[in-house]
């Protein structure tokens, strides 16, 4: 491991970790929507939309193309699917208002 952020308290490696892309839920079933560009420590899986690999946010140990920014990486991989940025303004506002409500409720 390259830095102290790469492992948990018990010394178990935390990164790289395969999982869900940043997203919001707009309805209980079938409402998962990806939120904008991925963070700098996430690489989307081109074969499995909505999933990808998370790398250490501090050192990005083992991350291919770690020197690329998110925009360059997305251009190389291509879009996984529809993102919130492509929605009409009313739909973006609805998701944003729900997100604010969840923050106020402590979720």
C-alpha cells in the first residue's frame, strides 16, 4: 500500500474497491441516475454501466492513467449512460430538492 489512507483501522486494504458509481435514486425501482462526472479516484467499468473501480483518494495507488483528469478519462472510456446533467432543468431541480431534504433529515 502506498499511504495510510489505503488501509482500514485493522490494516485491511480498502483500495482498489469495485462498486457503484456516484448516483442518486429518483424513484424506488429503476430510478438510478449517474451524477455528473466521476470523481478523480473512480474509473467507470465500460462493460458494466453504473459500476467501476474506486482508488485511494489520497495517492491513487494502482490507478491506470492517474495523471488524467476526470474529463480526459471519460473521453477515453466514453459515457456509461444518461447522466443528471443531460436532464431537463425541472428534473435536475427535483433531484436537487430531494437531495437537500435528505441532508436536512440527516440522511
